[in-house]
């Protein structure tokens, strides 16, 4: 994930840049204001900081068992990123040596867990399409009704952008 930018003393993301364009269209902001925002909204490497598709699916990947714990939330520029990459490589070699395949890990229960994580974090609605597609490839029965059933039980606890106040780091 990308670290937030700083605009006049507050954390900002790509979402704030989009909103700046809207403020400009209404006359609330000048062209200079928008340009200033655009210069700081994405200050470096990484996926957009909110629970947009990339961060949603990386979080879902952890819940599915396809990524190591905490790997989704490490900022791209954090030195720990290299450590998690090495640990991931070692884990993959171990799984291969033990004959464990992705389809052995991505069970129906794992998909329901991933849906719960997406719901709790307020993840992107694109997760519905992606998780249904991945489940189909894994021969796991998963339907839109499963998303409805899980969302009825799991509260939205993550105050993360775009619906909340914080970014994912």
C-alpha cells in the first residue's frame, strides 16, 4: 500500500485528488489548489491507500490463505516488505515440497472467511466479482447469496477510505 500524502497538514489519498477536481468544477477550489493536491496525493510506490480493489484483494488473499499474515498491510516502502517477500518464497517452497496446492487451501470456508474480511474492512465491491471467479476456478461453490449471508453477520469495523477516515498502513 502507498503511504498517504500530506496536503496542508492532513493525510490525503487519490480519493482526495478526485474530490479536488469536483471542488474545482464547483468553483470552490482554484486550479492551483487542485494542482497542489495532485502533487501530494500519491507520494510514492504502492497501491492506492484506501480499501480499493488492490488492498481489498490483498486482504482477501490473506484470509484465503494465499498470502502470509500481515503481508497485505505493509506499505510498499517499508523495509519489512522485503522480509515478507522472502518469507513468502520460503513458504511457497515448503508448500510445494509438502505437495500442498492452492486448491487444497482455498476451501469454501476460506472463501467465507475472505468475504468476512472484505465486509469488516469495507472492501471494494470488486471483491464480489473476483472471489466468485476464483472460487469457480477452484471448483468451490460460492454464490452472491453467500456474500449477503456473511454481510448480515459481520459488522463493518474498519474505518478505512473510501468510506472511512484512514488508509491501510
